[in-house]
C-alpha cells in the first residue's frame, strides 16, 4: 500500500520548521519502501484550518514538520493523517529516517500567538 508523506518547505530542500509559514509542500509517495513519486504542491493562501483540509484532499497520509498549532494537529488526526513534529534539516534526511522507522515526533504543538514571530 502506498503512503503519501508531505513536508512543508520554502526551498524544496529543507523542512519548514513552522508549518503555517511554508510556500509549498513536497509530497513523496512511498510504496514497498521505495519512492514512487515526488511532487511539489503550491500551498494555498494560509488561513486557519485551510492546510489540513487541502492536504487531506491531496491524499496525504503523513505530515512531517517542525511545528504547528494544536488545532491543525487535531484537524489532521480527524482525517487519520499522522503528524510528526520537531523535524529539522533536509526533506531527504527526514524521509530517510521515517522510512527506516527512526523518525520520532519530538515536538509539541505550538501554543504561542502567531504574531510573536513578527519581531522587527
């Protein structure tokens, strides 16, 4: 059975550490331990609840990201989409760890106000 793993990204190389700040998604389809498809999906305009619905419609099974709000985590779980938090580094490194069963969700959902990142 194939699974679709989605990574938020801005540069198509690194995992975006804050889910809601990505410009696009790298979606990797894996079957029998092999990558069978890789695509870049432009992100829709970010509004609360939009990304989980959008990625569910794209057939995502797993999301790997640095962090996201608890509401987003809950919306993914409601669609039976697994969420790995705390990811850093390249998409390739995280994909490899996930495929080996070594990727561990090591973060917790963001609880801060999103305006806190807008320091000037």
